[in-house]
C-alpha cells in the first residue's frame, strides 16, 4: 500500500533536487575542475521556487503560516 502525504510535493522547477541550472551559463558542464575558493558563476544554483529544499508547501499551509507569522 502506497501512502501519499500532502506535504511531500516535489518542486516542479528542480524536480526535488533543490538546485537548478544557472540561467547565466550557456550550457551545463557535467565535469568541472575543483578550484580553490568560490566560483564566480556556478553551474548549479539554489532553486528559487523551493529555496533548496526540493519540496513545496501547499497553498493552504503557506497561507496558514503567513497568518500565524503576521
């Protein structure tokens, strides 16, 4: 028997990974050399839709949280 939970909705933008392709990059380079320090233009960035969690909250839960926190 498969149980599905309301809160387990995967993000459609990142497919539940929490990261998306950087729109400023021309193409995604699968193998990159590890350079010391920060990269100026990383291939993958944190998903703006789910804030890197990979899961989306239903609208009812978002509205409830906004009401409680306001």
